[in-house]
C-alpha cells in the first residue's frame, strides 16, 4: 500500500466552501461518535463554527456515543453540552427507525455524518435512507457529508435485494459489499427509492476509489462496538450472514 494521504471530509467542505447551506440555520444532525474530522473534532462543533445551530440530534443503532450493544434499544435523551434533544432512530423491536414529524418541527435542514463500514446490512445507511424520506415529506433538505468506504470503492460483491424483500438491513437494491461512499449511496437511494425531496452531498476531496482505510490518513473510530478495525470491516460482508 501507498503511504497515508490527506483526505478532506465532506464535513470540512460543508463548513468551508458550502457553509451557505447551514449558516444561520437550525439543523438536525444525524450522527454518532464517528462524526468527527481527522483531528477528532465532532461534526456538531464544525457546524456551530460554520454558523449553524444544532437544534436536535438523531441517534442510529448503537446510539450517539456508539456504546449500545447491537440490537438493543437506543433511548431518547438530552445532549448535556447544548441542551438539544437526542432523538432515537433505533428501537430493539424495529420502532423509531424514521424521524417522526414532531421531531423535525422548527428545523431548517437535516445533516447526516456517520462513518459507514461498506456492507449493505449495516443499518446506519438504512437510517440515512429513512431520514431522506422523512426530510422529503417535511420539505427539508438532507445534506450528506461524504466519507470514505473503508474497504475501497472497488470490488462490489454479493447479491442484490430482490423486489419485495426490502428491509432495515437491505433497504434498496445494492450489492452486499456495495463499493460506494455514503454520499454515493444517498444519491442511489434518492433515485431508486423515489422519495423525492432535496438531497445534497458535501463531497470529499483527495479520496480515490482504490484506497484502503490505512491510505486515507484518517484515524479509525470504531463504527460499532465490534468493529475493531479494517480486518473486521473486510470480513464483515461475508461473515455477518
């Protein structure tokens, strides 16, 4: 492998060249502990520095801090730093997988920034799709901060979800190892699911499709309690079955 390269994440691009999308706006931030930059600065702080008010958080499976075990209920809470509500988007029995209209009241936009692992059944990408649907229904834009696929943007593998068999672990027809970034997935879901609404991807700079995680120069923040490193991410598309 080549040595580490500098990647400018989508969150950095959003706060700089595209800050007009969030400055002066009340945003709902869909994120967890992986929503950080190369210096481990949380996306909430990045948005605040860009002039946005993070008025609500939305937590996927494993919770806002990534400490909830797989399949366990994620409870609603309040962020101690900002006083903003933390809405749960994951219930142990399938509840709350999509933001309710009341959760979106008073918001001007939704921002999504979570590190994916590269597999279709990693539920955070389904959460992104359902937030897209809710945002479209509420007339809010969804802004997706792009991040690298840790197991490269090449070599898609595995079957597609057959029509009629979509679920929270396979919300749209993409391969088991999908080979896409979260931004690319957002555009795919927007087209394939036909849920409408405005979707904007804050793109990365410096990422190339053949890059493995070690080549990005970014720190590995465990996306979930068992996602210990790149070896796990590489094995996951086959072993999670």
